[in-house]
C-alpha cells in the first residue's frame, strides 16, 4: 500500500508537524538521479548503467558496506555548483517535510582527499543554506565531521584548514562531529582534536553506539565531552548508561530507517526508539543518509510511528526534542516550540 495516496490521519499529522533535523549527512542526501547528472556534467563514468541499477546496489549488510558506496558516490561532487545543487535539493525535501531547522554534517576529508579544496565545499554548502535562510526562512547549521577511520593527525590538519575559513562561515559552521566506520575507531582516538575544538568554542557531537558498544558512548561523553550522541541505540545494553542518559538528558539523534538498512535492527518493530523514549531519554528522529536508506525525515517518522505505535503525544515529544536538542538560540527554540504547541492544539 502506498501511504501517500491513502487517507491516514496520523501520517497527515506527522507531515504537518514542525520539526528539526539533527543527524543528516549532506553527502548522504545525494540522490541517484543527481549523482548521474553530476557525473555527466563532470565527465565521469559511474560503474552503473542506470539509476535503477545504482539503486539496486543499495542493499547493505552493515555500516562498512554502505560507506564503501557512499564514499564512491561522493566522488561526483567536484565544483562549488555541485555542492550547492546537492544542498539545495536537500533543503527542498526538508522544507516539504516541515523541517524548520537542520544541522548538516559534512565530511571535508572525503573531498580534500580527492583534491577538492575545502573552500569549494564550504562555499557551495553555504550559498545554498544562506539562500534558503533568506528566501524560505530555513534555519541551518553545519557540523564538520572527522572521518574516524583516518588518523587524529589528519583530523587536526582538516580542522586547521577549516579554521582559516571560520570567520567567513561563522553564521553556519558551529560544530564538529565524528563519523565513518565505528568499530575499531573508538572516541579516545580523537581526544586531543575534540579538546581543541571545544577550546575554540565549537559544539561537539559524535556517532557512538550505532555498531560500536556502549563503552564508545561512555567514551564519547567522558573523553570527547560531546553534547549529543549520534545514534546511541546500543545504550540499551548497559542499564547504568541508560540511566545516565535519562538523567543528563543528553540527546540521541536516532535514525530508524538507517538502522534498518544497515542491519542494526532486523525489523523496525524491534527498534528500541519507543523504549528509549518511554524510559525518559531525549530521543530524536532523523534520516542520516536519506538517499541511501529509503526516506527523508517524514518517512522515518511515519515508518517508526507505524512499527512502534507511537502516539500523537509521543510524536510531538519527538518534535519538541528535536528543537530543544538543537544548537539554535534559546529564542529560536522557544519560537518553534510555540509553533509546535499551536499545531498540536489545532
Ligand atoms: N557517515 C554517513 N553515514 C554514517 C553513519 N550512519 N554512521 C557513520 N558514519 C556515517
Ligand atoms: Zn550518521
């Protein structure tokens, strides 16, 4: 059944719900159609005959099998215009899903390793986000992620290169994060570069407890001193950690369709999002890499609501969490929370 064509009040409620997206890799929003168009524009040949063939390859066994395709796909991004086109396409999808504010991850090392200047990456992303702010009142931030399969030295070099641009992008670039292959690359590996980022006044977040054990969540909190945990679903294996997260109200940016596609869970009905929420953790719903995982933020909300029988109040709680857990100003958050209350009451 196609849920978009059938009258479904809860789905309509979700579609209209104002929300923020806090876990979105902009390179993971590269749709196959755009990948082909950019490959053609940049005279590159993809190892797939068609969009359909490419989409059929999106059948992942785990995080690494996805990352292999994700990094290969990102190679079509070469010019400032490419990064702009990528970002504006995401913004359009987000606006359609009633996203008021998005905090976008980007992976400079994926591009600089191919000889693309970091200036090109920043310029394309920022042009799209600033245009969206002015024309559509779309609020956003950028979170620069270090690739954890690379060395801390490489992360330092990336941070140093980006710092020369900080002044130009201070309206957008306000955080650093940690992503890529988790297992074998614990948070401790990046202790010094995160300490430097904190000293410089950046917000800090890290992927932890997606495939990695609860110990990685502890280390992200204790060593990296992160303000949010990206994913974090494996916290449930450690009751003391669950309690800690509930008590501290450290947000978890959970990505249900990603967890399904990367076999973190076998079936969405087994996902622990509702249990975490009902245990009092500050959970949010996000799309991670929507072009690869079969849906943007509303698709994640709808699939999760259906699988876990989330109530309207819980959906409003998730949306409220997305605003309160964001790095927007207190005034902005308040404005969106008032809008959310009005929507709930309407
Ligand atoms: N990079 C893009 N998506 C990711 C994910 N889900 N986990 C780790 N690194 C990523
Ligand atoms: Zn992610």
